């Protein structure tokens, strides 16, 4: 079973190479003292796992525009590391069934205790990144189930039409359980005149009818079967489900396809 720090390191390696200038590589290394001026961020987690997760960065990393030219480097690192913390929680759920949520993400003072150390390398330059892992199994968290048992966890929100956590199926439905259906994510939509569509070109931006913080729809056929948050899983987009339609509503998608 993967731990949170293992999920964090795999997500960070993928996202650093994609989001930072020079496509740097993240590799584990031996701990070494940080120079003066190092800075750190802490994520406070809750759920099946809880605690604090600290990331300490070499101050020299601010001298290179890794997060983009003409931007506040420290603010850019804060935004990127918050995204990695959220994505690591999504990968933990996908790989182990354990839930955790980032309740708070903030800048902290440098940490003296170290759990693991990494080097971020691009070309001939490298920077030290230290991790202090205080994430542990919650006393109230539900342990991971084994075999064919169902993993229990916090009950998803039932907001939205037709959303429920019920999971009762009639015996005849078992004949359809191996049917493969195409699922897609819908981030939003917009109606546009044909003239505007024909005028679209590279660099144009089409604004959708959905805020960035709103949940994303999981669509099968023409039915919404679930909603959730977009996460990164092993460098790929994924969906962390927060709401699920009742089984009867999900079965309606089959009628749309056959």
C-alpha cells in the first residue's frame, strides 16, 4: 500500500518535469544542510490519514525563474506545491482507497527534522528539497478493506439532482456488469453562434459557464453519473468523486446507448 509521501514524490516528479522551466528531474538523495534563507510550506491533512506534511526548499531555487518569467517565484512555488499536495491525496485514494484532504496549505518556518531528501536537477544546476512527514493513520479513520469488502469512508455530499450513495442492484443487472461504456469529463459548456466558431483560431480563449472551483461532471451516454474534483494520477488527469448518482439513475445511461 502506498503512503502519502510516496504518492507525493511520484506526483511531484511528474509535475515538476511538466510545469517547471527546463523540465527538471526529481531524484531522492541524502539529506544535506540547507543554506540560510530556506523557506518551507506545510499542508495540513485530514481523513483516513491526518497530520502535517512539510516541504522545505533551498533559497537558491528562487534565483531561477523555474515557475515562469516575470512572476513571484515564491508565490508560484506555493501554488505548485499546493497542487501537488492535492494531487497526491487523489493518487493515494486511487492506489490504496484511503482518503485524505488538504484542509490548509501555508508557508512556515524552516524545519530541522527531515524524513526524506530530494534533489531537483536541470542541466548543471540542482537544488535541495527536504520533506518532513508527520502524516499518520487517523484514530477515527476507517482502515483499508481487503478482499471483496467495501471500503467505507466519509459519506459524499448529496447535493445536486439525483445524487445519492445507495448501491442496490437487482439480480438481472449482473448480466450487464461486463458491458464497456465510454465515460467522459465535462468541465463546462457554452453556446456560440456559428460565425464565432468559424472565427476561432490558435490562441483564442473560449470561456465556459463553470467556475474553476465547481465540480466536474462524469458523463456516460448523456447522463451525469457522478461529480468530483480533477486530480493528477501518475501524471494523468483523474477524477476524485465527491457525488454519485443513485444506481437507478446510472442504469438509465444504458438505455441511452442500446
